[in-house]
C-alpha cells in the first residue's frame, strides 16, 4: 500500500522522480529493497541495472523491465527522466561506468547522490588502483551529495552523510534453539579470516560451521583457501552462494551465526555488513570478531577476540537464555523503510540548503 503520510516520506510530502542506478544483479542487490521502499513511500522510482545492455525497471510495474543498448538507454533516459522536477539520481554503481554516469548526468540533469557504501578501493593496487581512483574522482565530481554506509567512512569522505545499511528480514519463529549449527553468512573474499574460522572449528568438533556466500571471482586464492579449510576441518561445510529470496529459509535453520572478519585491517575498517542486519532482524544471536561496525552494534551482538572464545560463548548462549542479546529483535529500527525515509530527509535538507545558497 502506498503511503501518503508526509511524515513517513521524510520529505514533507513532495513526490520525487527517482532513478536508482546499480551495477549489481537484482537477485542479490541490497539496493533493490531500498528502491521498493522509496516507491512505497509514494515516489516514482526507476531501478536501473547499469551494464552493457542496461535494464530499466519502473517500480510501479516491476514485472515489465526493459533492456536497452547503451544508445537506446540514453535515448530512453532523456525521454523518461529529463525535465522531471524534482529528479533525484541515486548512483550506487560502485566504480563501474564512471564516464557513462557523467554522460547520463549531462543528459538528464537532476540532483545526483553518490552511494559510498564501502571503501571502493579497498583491495586495489598498482595501475588498477590508479584507474579506479580516477573513476572515483569522476563519480564524486558528478555528485551533488554523497551518502555513506559505515560511520567510519566519514574518515575518508568528511562531507558525506550517514545513511547506513539495513535488511527487511523480520523475526523468525524457530522450532528448536539448535546452537550446534553455526551459520557463516558472508561474501567470501580477503575480508574473511580463514585462520580464525579454522581454529574455531578445530577446537569445537561438536559444532558445525555452515558457510553460505559467493566466492570472490577476483582472487582465485580465496577458493583455494576455502577448499583447504573444508579438507582439514570436516565440520566446516560450504553450502554455496545464495540470493536474497533464499535468506528466510537459511536464517530460519540456525540459532547463532559467526562473522569471522579480519581484524585490525583496512579491509574491514569501512564495512557495514548486511549480514549483521539480516541476522539480527531475524532473531539470530550474532558472534563477530572485533571490527568497527560490530563495535557499533555491541549492545545487540557478541564480540570475540580469538578463536578460543567462540565455542564457550556459543555453549553459554545455548545454556543460558539470559546471556543472549537478541531475544527481542527490533527489525523496524534497521529496515529499508527507515533508510528510505532517512535518504529523503537528507535530500530535502540538501535541496533547501542549495536553494538558500542560490538566493543569497
């Protein structure tokens, strides 16, 4: 149901034409639910999967997505978006197609907001990093404002504004509190500490650690590390990649999850893991290594400093309900509706500031 409550919109009732640009497959994209919530708030949203043949999905009729050649897409964008007032473009394309993004801005105009949901240069080196730094400068130079996910990103982008990640998962009723199975929900790349996971599995043969996640295609060594881990630790099981629609069934099969992120590393300093929100909103007890975002959520999850702490903590959570920190999950606090409202509050404040600046 479309909300007509101006206070729910967070933008004093103004209806925006919004274009959300993404470079991620909709089946796994964490910005698709944001587009859905912006539409539900009463805005007119186009969700654009920007690739060599862009796909445009009007959220008012999501089953009628259209694919275009690049020239065809620019012609469609000119017709569908240009001249719409007010027009907001949320650019969530990482560092993909920076030149195309600038061409699109020149084509359709509008207020451009760059989505800095991570340190986009985190694992880049050499010539590739220099190329991506140039792309990032192009994208930031074409943005009227920048929003970020993890609060720590303010260190890198002092003028950006905090938006944050979220999840639309809701509390799940689980038949039995089985703490013998430990969920690992993660993108498998260098941000995962395979050593601490291996040691935790070695110390706790009574626990099984079941991994769900996409293996990085950019670092073949990650797949080799995962294969070595499974060979040496029979209680570590890789269950494969998942898409967003799989999350309720995955989350509902567990009572506790472990996030073995690398600590003291630039790789994890600026992340705001979606897994935290998926798991917390669904009612899981979350155990994490000590990364900045986990510290921010420490009232709701459990921090561990070593593999030796994992097993005893899991057993304490099993045996002592009073030790649990997520017995009454508040999924409404960190869902995409709240983030959609927050985004439009940021946009409205920005346009008011720009308007006042123009008058003076």
